[in-house]
C-alpha cells in the first residue's frame, strides 16, 4: 500500500482528550510486558503470548518496519508523554483505516481506549484524509463493544470476518465511524 498512500511521518505525537499518543521507544521495552502479558490481551488480540522483553523488542522492530512500509502505526497511549498505559494502532485498509487498541490491566476503567480511539480517528480523518475509520471486534468482547460505542462508532451491516488466531476461531464485527461532512 505504500505505493498508493503517502508515507507516515517518521515521528508522530498526537494530543487530545487528555492524552498524548506517541512513538514507542527503547525506553518503553521494560514497561511493555506489564501492558501486554495478560490473559485478556492474549485471548482477544493477535499479540504474542507470553509477552516478555524479547517479545517487546520484536514488537518495537515490527512497529518500525510497518511504519516504514506505510501500512501501520503503533503508538503508546500516555497521559503526559511519559509512561505508556496501552497502545493504539492505525492500519491502512482498502476502505480507509482500521484502529485497534490495548490498555494495560492496571490502567483500565479510565476511558483511555475510547479517548485514544477518538484521537486516532481524528488523525486518520483530518491528516490522512481516509474515507472511513473502522474497528473490528468480537461481539463477546464486552469491553471493546463499550469502547466502540463510547468512541462514537456504530455496528455496520457487513459480513462477519471469520478466522482463527492462536488456535481459536473468531468472528469479528465491523464498527464504523463515518466521516462528518
């Protein structure tokens, strides 16, 4: 896709809704296992499990590779630009952009995911001029359904995306945030 889409900036920092979404750095490697090495993350996301420092280094490398290819950005969710509390992802897809998110277990219940999704959706719409922003999630993932609703997304009438990840079948619903004109 990098041939048809403009490249992502080398550095990204987005602010809004009391958050600073920023690039992951080597300084974050020690914090990443506390965010990603959890049964919920292992179950609902494609993030590798168990998640240790080796996995953190691999994720940071993959983040940089995907950014350079112009397909995906992964940003640390922070309140002040310092300690990461989770991650928000934006991936270019044919219909526009898909957003994903993970909040570390110790930081849940603060509205971080919905706020990060709204900030990332605004970036996708305003800076990348995408036509549609989507979330793909399982109906049984009540926390993600709540995030989608709080972030202003609505369930789209499109076929489920079915597959298997980590030996477990899944069926993803597509939620959309259509542009406001």
